[in-house]
C-alpha cells in the first residue's frame, strides 16, 4: 500500500507539471479557437476521448480490470449544472484544470478559485436538486464490450501523434525540461496518468471530486486525497518555476473577487450537474456516459458564448487580454 501510494504521489506530481506546461484548460482551448483561430488544443482533448477507452480496453484484456462508473440520470439539472460550470469557468478565467496551470504559473490568486469551489460545493448541499441526485455505480461497458473499436481509436490517436512527432520540430531533453510543452504532449501524459490512477483507485481522481466528497462529509480517504492534491499543485508550481519561456496565462488575468466567484459558481455546477471538467472530459465523455455529454455540452456552450462576449467590444469592461 505504501509503495502504491508513493507511486500515486509521483503521478499526481507529473500530472501537475503537464497541466502547467501544456496550459491545459478548457477555457484556453476555446479561447484559442475564437481568438487565435487554432483548434490544436481542442483536437488534443478530442483525442483523449479515443485514448482513454483504448487504454481501458488494454487494461481489461491484460488484467481483466474494469473500473466503476457513476451513472447519473439526465435531467434539467444536468443542463443547469453544465451551464454553471461553463459560466463559472469564464467568470474566473479558468476551468478546474486551468486553475492548477495558473497557480503553477505564479498566479496564486487562483487559490481563491479553489476556495470558492469548496464554498460552492458546501452551499449546494442546501439546494434541493443537488440532494436528490443519486448515482448508480456500475462497471463501465464501452471498453470491455467494444474492445476492438476502443483499440482502433487508440491506434489512430497514437499513429497521428507519432506522425506529428516525426514531422514536427525536434528539441533536446534540456529544451523539453525548460520550455512550455505542446498541448498534444501534455494531454498524452495526462491521459496516461489518468489511466494509471484509475487502475489504482478504481475511478478517476481529481481535486474537484475530493472537495465534493468533503462537502458531503464523505471523508474516507480524505488524507490521502489531500496529499495527492498537494502533489498536483507542487508539480504545477515546479513546472512553472522551471519553465524559462512562455509563462502561461488565460483570457483573463486573475482578480481576487472574480476568481472566488467563478470558483463558487463552478462548485455549485459541479454539485448540481454533477461532475467536473476533468472527471467528465477524461472519463465520462470517453466512456459515452449520457449525463457527461449533456453536462459538458451545456458547459461548452456557456464557455463559447462567454468568450465570444469577452472578445467582443461589449466585453471591454471585464476583459483583460493576454500581454
């Protein structure tokens, strides 16, 4: 157990570095699409929807391992929760993953987003809808029942990335360790770490889920979860401190009130939806869970509309562009 937990801490640290170096954030991905006319970040997220099922199919065929998935009903609250997740991310300037990247880049004001998220989870317990949503825990079905299709998707993603590596610009290890990473590299590392952590814990791990469990007084494993969270943040900070170029930001610079309010809204959305950006993007959507697609579809719409507003002349009163 001690060795396994030690491995988990190392993996959380590596994930933190990858999040920071790749500036992994749904808000930044959509902002790149709108403002920079670049779909690279979004395409890497789509690629993870093929990598995760393929990786789980490999685990199933080799070890027989099948993770458990929480199935929530699709209701109007799924849409409301997704909209709140997206609105909160736009208001704060980063999604739950992007918050870690921004903290790693030295914008420690985004710690208030995490505090706001925790407050939102606690506040949502007083809402009727959040209390009435119950999950059914069942074995995942996509990878075990359709291993061939899942493996084909994995092969396609790996082939495309190998082609990109062979044709792209090559850099030495020193540059790799010192510079910002291509989002494709960062997402491959994050997806791989996610698969290993799912293998260890039987479900995806994320700090949003940790805060949600704590708000419901589900304190089993809370100490270990906090240690993993600390390793994640430390990894992001180390990644930022050792990165000599391209200090990472998002569409909005951090401001205390906005960060807290954005986190508060995301925390409520997480509880009502339910689900977080990382958990739904890297687990729920790849496994074709209906509620995950409904929640994230609503979140994507809110982010797109919010960023379109920020990048318009009407958004000058709140907009702070990248330097």
